[in-house]
C-alpha cells in the first residue's frame, strides 16, 4: 500500500522559472516526494530532512545523465500544489501521472525509504506519464549496498536503474567517472539545510549547509544553498 506523502516547505522556497521542456527533445523526469516508512537509529530530524533531501539529491544524480531533462524541484512542487497532491492524497500511479503531466514530464519517480539502525533501503517507482503505468520499482536490493554510509553509491545505483527503466542507455563512461563520492554526513547536513530553509529558518539552514561543506568542501549544491540563505 502506498502511504500518503508529507511535503515540507523546502521545495516551495526553491521555486524557479517554469522549465521550457517543449524546447528540449530529451524526455523529462519529475522526482516526486519520498516517504519515510519507518526509520530508527538516528535523530528523527535527520529522517524528516531526508524526506526533503533524497528527491533533491536523486534529481541531481539523474541530471548528470545527458539523455534526461530533470524538472526543477520548485516546478514539481508548483504542479503538486495545483493538483492538491499533499498529505490528504496518496501518491499512486494515477496521481504521479497527473503530477508528471502538470510539470511537463514524461516520467515521474516517487517512492519510499527506510533506515533500520544503519541498514538503508530505497524503493523508487518509475511511472510513465503517457500510459499511467508503473514501469518498474527499483531499489538497492544488493545486500552489499545497504549501509547508510554508502548513501551516495545507493542513490547512484537507484539513478542508474531509473535510467534503465526509462529505456535510456547507461550513463556514459566519462559521466560515471565524474560521479562524486559525497559522504553520507554531507548528504544528511545538506538535507537538513533544505529542510530548515523551507521552514524559513535561515540561520539553521546556513549552519547545516556549512556543516555539509565542512564534511565535503566541493559540495556545490550545499554551497549554492548557503549563498541563497545568506543572500550572497
């Protein structure tokens, strides 16, 4: 059973101009919310933050594929709001199809995650907005890739499987070689930054983004977040 998705305010804070997908021949993909289906072993605020952060991080992973156009997070949130898709409605194949179409996307991705004392599992549903069908449910089902400390590699694997489900060729070798091994600590602090930014707490957001940069100085998304909240 697909559970209702809780939206944080972080995506609304990051609304950008509506993407001009009509001018881009590549298929567009919209990454919708992910739900925490039951996680233990960390501060609850970390798990709340990952509900916001995982779609953002996965979007960046998918954007590295040259055959895909990724709908920006602000436009996804705007489409969800127009359709009144929130805590009172379930993100099933039909509602994911609605959201993808409203955002101008060919595919939608949504799903869930669970962290059981460090054993991390993601399930992502890939929906074809043309047919309304779930093409595939992908996850990090390899027992050797389920440790929370491997979060960047887990998301890369899920991204590769989403690309395959959409019928696209694998990431080019040169693109795969440039994939960043961002530490889980940095990903978690970046997610907290997004969460605090969405709540309007710029001071906490700035501190979280700075912690992400301390853990991984080359984290461009965290640096951009820090610049946003500091008004630079």
